[in-house]
C-alpha cells in the first residue's frame, strides 16, 4: 500500500495564517483516492480575530485608571494619540485622526491651572477652554463607541451593547473596558 500525504497552508483572513491539512491517501489495491480535510476549530479562529484589538492595546482598565490618576489625566490623552491609528486600522476606516488627541490636550491644559498663571485677559476663557476639551473628549469617545459597535456587528454579527451613560461618565476608560470585554462577550455568545 502506498500512502501520499500533502500539507498546505491556506489564509482564512488577511490577518491570520491558519494551517489546514489535506491528507490524501492513495490505495494501490483499489485505485481510489480518499481525502480528509481537518480544519481548525471555528471558535478558535473566531476568538483569534475578536482578540486583535485587545492584544494591541494590552492594558487592563484598572491599571489604565490608576496610571491616568497618577499622571493627572495626561496618560489617557497620550493613549488616545497612540491607539487612534490602531482603531482606524482595525475598523477599516478613518474614524478620527491621531492629531485629534493634541486638540484635546491643548484645550484641557488651557482650561486647567496653566491658564490661571496667564494674564487676566485669558483667565475668563479658561473654563470655556476646559469645557471644549471635555466636549472633544466626549466626541472621540462616542465616535469610537459607534465604530466599535459597528465593527462587532460587521465582523462578528454581534450587537455589542455599550450603554451611552457609561461612555459619557467614564469616557476613554469605558472604551478601553469595552475593547477588553469584546472577545469574552463574543466567546460567550458563540458558545450559546
């Protein structure tokens, strides 16, 4: 009996290389070819794709909150600057430019104590600058919230629930939490 085994790789998506085996057996006595294809577990492929953003960001929400508190809010703005291009790349469209975080930083700094050391002509506008900074932050958070929900619906067919009040109150921390929670929620849904 002669046995021939072929192995090949196939790309299931643009991001992941998952090996599949084609076992082809040639039996000389019967002159027939039987083939068996072993494919990877669907849940493994599904979770690998859902886990992409979480692996890129790689920051637990508690640590994120503590670092944000220690740096007096500077780190969350830098986080927005660093990861906005990653969100844009993963979502497949440009939600907001990374430079948007610079405007958030400028407005909040002008609205904070730095403006109080400035001439009296600027001080009355400090509250307005701070308010504009907060509004810019909310705009970023709600755009990312919408994009994350659309991404979950488009890629995984899942209506990802993100309560708008938590986004309003916890802003960037809630976005980080939802990015970390997405793979687990999709895993639970796919097992049901």
